């Protein structure tokens, strides 16, 4: 740890090394599963960007990359439950394999909304890869196909995870101290 925000971290959950090792394993599994089939990787903005960038470097099958964005958070540490669509993909996914790359699945509401939106475009297949699975907060029957780590009921920051748009650029994932949460 050597970041200005380190003082606000109560506990490091996953080090840079742990993250990179697991992401390489996920990339290898995805590559084996798809073989030389082309996939469309849809990175869910903003939090999944660091994870997706590292993950695609470990995937060996042909791919296109696109981005989607929706939110249920609105700047606080608790989900509002209301999904707001912000950005759609540009790739045509009809008849193509789609792999959603998400930073975390907690309630599942946002990702359910996005995957339902893509299913209307008739992809050949649709799978989900998430770095963190927070199943204890799940409000849907959504189950990821590839999971980096199971996460308990922690509010995490770093490696794409933010609190009020800060902390995303840390190379590890930590639990934010309660006193660092202001709203």
C-alpha cells in the first residue's frame, strides 16, 4: 500500500498479486470454454474497466469489445434499487457470443436490466464474468458464469470500485473505514 487513500482503508481484502493471479485464471477458463469462437466482450462502465482491461489480455479467442453503462447507486454506498440506463453498446450482437464483464454483482438488478436488454438482440449465447460476487445481497435469480471472488457484506473500494468516484485507481481492493463514508 502506497496510495494517498490508504489511510481510509480498514482492511486489504485482495492484493494486486491476488487479483492478477485470479484474473489470469479466469482468462484461461474463458479461452478454453470459447476456443476459437469469437466473443463480444461487453464491459460494464465504470467500475469494471480495470478488471476488463486486465482480463482481455488473458483471453486468447477472437473478440470485439464494447461498453454499456447503467446505475442503481447515485453516489451513495447503498443501492437505490432504481436502474438508470446511461450508455448502450454499438456492436451488433445478433447471433454472436456475448460475455458481460462486471466488477461486482450484488443485488443483480442493474445486470439483470442490462442482460435482458441484450437478450432482445438475440445473441448466440450470453455469459457473465464478475470480479466480485456479493450473493448475500442478491435480489434476482442472476448467477454469474465466471467469478473472481466471493465477497461477503463489505463496502469495498479500489481496482475500479469507488466511493463518490474516488479510490478507483488503487491497485488493490480494500474495505473502506466507516468514518470515510460521509453520506
